[in-house]
């Protein structure tokens, strides 16, 4: 059973389009995250949700809108895609939002904007 | 903003040798974590060390933390070809993990 899953795995789209990435965790965790990994492998947090509530929004352009319909799901919608949005996006989860726990990562979604 | 800085950026060793990777950071932390990323895959958690701990072991992994120097090291003993991957240190503070740029480890069979 996959602990943290993301769909799609690959996404190729043109500038200006709108796209969504879905994430689901079956670990019963309270907290979920979105990260962006650029071409140099630098990984940066974008958002975190705890019990469906937005906790961290790390100065991400408002073209990015996360949505958490329930604790097990955290989706990422991106409007008006730009070339600079090309990256690998990782979803992650942890049992609670505190310093005692590690994070479990999904396999990533490679987004290519042409 | 980036918190952890790993050193070296790339490391190539022979199977059976030990690999030592270092991480330095700038601000106070709750804990420091190490993750591994195989090519084209997600990150896998290796070990977490809290700010009041100095050393921790897990299998072939040994992590040290020196909060006075704001540095950590990850030692992988008796390396295997399967250890070839990128390794990231990440510091936890202000309810979030901040990752370094990563170290590419190549283990030659």
C-alpha cells in the first residue's frame, strides 16, 4: 500500500494553462505539506495544512491554491502556469505538526511548462 | 530561505568504505533530520536528532549534532552501491522543515 500518493506523476502543459496535482495519504496523519524541488534539487516548502487548516503559506504566488477537502487529501491547483513553475512538486505528511516527527514524502509530480 | 548547507556537494567512494557528510545551519532549531533521495524518487527519512541530543545511531547510520557549532554530520558505515543517492539535511524550526542543497553520494561497486 502506498503511504503518500500523488497524481499525476508527470504533467506537461503550456504556459497560461491551469492544472491540478492531487495528493492522498493513508497514514492517518494530521499534517500535510507541499514542497517544490527545482532543477538544482533545492527543496522548499510551499504550504502546510494541519487538520485541513492552512498553517504555512511560504510567500507562494497566489496563482497557487492548495485545497484540503479532508485530512487525507491535499490538492494543489495552479493557475496561469509560467515557465518558472517547471519543477518537481512533492507532497508530504507527518503525524502531527510538531518537532517530534519525520515527514513521509510522495513520489513527486514532475511539472514541465512549455 | 535556505537553512542547511551540506558539505561536500559530491562524494564518490568505494563500496565498503565509510561516507561522512556534514551539514551546517544558521539559526536555532528543534531538531535536525537527514533524508535520502534516489534518482527520480521521493525523499525517504533516515534519522531525526533532537536539539538536546548529541549522537544517534540507526543501523549503519550515525548522526551527530553540535548545537554550539550549529553543525551535524551523517556517517554511513560499510557503504553499499545501493547507498548511491542524494542526501539532504533539514532543520526543523517555526513549524517547518528547511532543507539544504543536498550531497550526491556515489558508491562504486
